[in-house]
């Protein structure tokens, strides 16, 4: 799953540490999310979207592979 976290975080002038604090996770979690190595829980995805006043679909890009 791709996401726009790094782009949004920079647009809002937030550090990884600040964003992590706002949603209650570690800085490492934010790093892993930004690099696409971690898929967030639904609750975390909602929290992250809320920080930016966006819908989940505006932060996370989900594409089903092989669903023709």
C-alpha cells in the first residue's frame, strides 16, 4: 500500500517525531510507513488521516493486485 505521509508531513511542517506523538506511535513506525514497509491498522490510518483533516483514501493508496 502506497501513501502520501512524507509529502503531507513536510507540507504541514511536521517532523517524524511530532507526527508520531500526535498519533501515539514511535518515530520508527512513521519511518516504516513512509518507506512502505508497514501497513497501518485501520485505527492508525484514521488517526493519521485526521491529523491532516483528510479521508483515509486521500492519504493511503490501496490497489488490489489480480482483481480483474
